[in-house]
C-alpha cells in the first residue's frame, strides 16, 4: 500500500516518525517507514536509531553524502509498495488525518498529490525571518489556487506519488544541485502527469538563517539558469523564467546585469535585515539570472 520515505541530514526525526507511525496504524493499512541519513555522520544518527524499535520502521545512515535527488532515488528503490509519500525531515503533519487524507485519494486518477507547506503564525527570530516570510508568501498557498496552475508550486517535501512516476521522473535529476523542485515540476508537465493539490500541509519547522537561505536561493537560480541553457525547460510554469524570457526579448538583460553589479549589495542588506522584502528577493533572483546569462 504505502511507503513513507524520509530523507535526512543531521536531524532528529523521532517525533515525526512516531506521529506517522501512529496515523498509519490508525488507518489500518500495509505500510513501511524508511528513514535514510545522507552521510551526515552526525551524533543525531544515534538518536534516530530508536526508530528501528518501531514496527514497520527502519533507519539507516549512508557513509557518504550523495545529494537530495540521489538519496530520494535510493529510498524509492528500497520501497516495497507502489505508493510513495516523501516528507522532509524538518516537518510535522498539520492534521491528525494526514495519512488518511492521502489514502482516500488513491484510485482517483492522480499520479502525484501535493499537500503543501504551512508556517507558524508566530514570527521567528530576526535571523530566520527571510525564510519564514518567503514560506508564508510563496509556499503557504491554498489548494484552490495551486490547482489552477498545478505545475507551478511544486513542494516535494510533502509529496504522494506513484513509484513508477517518481523513478521515471527523478532519473533525469540525479545530480547534486539545490533547487530542483522547479525542474521536477517541468518534467511532470512535459510528460502530462496528472497532479492534485490538497490542503494536507505539513508545518515546516527547520527555518534556515537568512544568510543560508539567501545562499541556497542563489544556488537555485544558477541551477535554473544552467538547466534553461541546456533547454531542459521546454514546458514550465516558472515565473522567474517567464520574466527572464520577457527581459531577454525586450533587450533589458544588460540593464538587470548592471543593477546586479551596482544595487545588489543594498538589496542583500534589506534581505538580511529585520524587514526583508519578498518583492526585492524576486528582483534579486532576476538580476542573478541576467548576470549569469551574460557571464556564460
């Protein structure tokens, strides 16, 4: 029936696993929970070993880091059931019916079901405010809006998917880059995979410091630019790529290049401050894309 797959890197997932274990037992299905640490070699692994005491649950640790896409592929290959539920280590289900909400959708014609992310209403410390504001603005989106453009908001950290579709799609992504959810969505769109979005969120608990999140954002934009240059986005719903295409056709790429060279330090100061602007974050991402398009 269901394989619940949790990729980990130096994170205590015992609370998450116990909740998923409890819910899975309540709905009375055949299931397994597989947890795999991606070579963190962390003391947290000793804590996560407790998972092996739970029925149908296993925890193992890789000795080497192989990256997000590869660790997910390995988890999927280990799974014994056809339905996979990928859930990020730093999350916890919002609903006590989280597992049941997915199970009831089986057989309705969808290969991918996305539950979405949710963020605490309480403002975090200032050093994590950028990630929180971005999540509230760009990820915490109602199912009615997400279903209008089903390939646009792809959060694979809370994803119910058939094993066949996952392995076929993910086989195109076995490289260690940050920010591949956009590409995953584009691949699903290109192959016309049916997607359903649900309000079956998980709380995203692991908010990075603003400096770390901004660095990851820069990496994600570079990855997007690289894949776009390789013509991997024949079909997509990515706003950043759409804006880049518009600026390219309007011959405004050089202007954004200059803006990146001259104004980006001021933008970064805002983004790393107490009141970061998500609009400026989007502008910053576009200037990075234009900058690297001319540096290639």
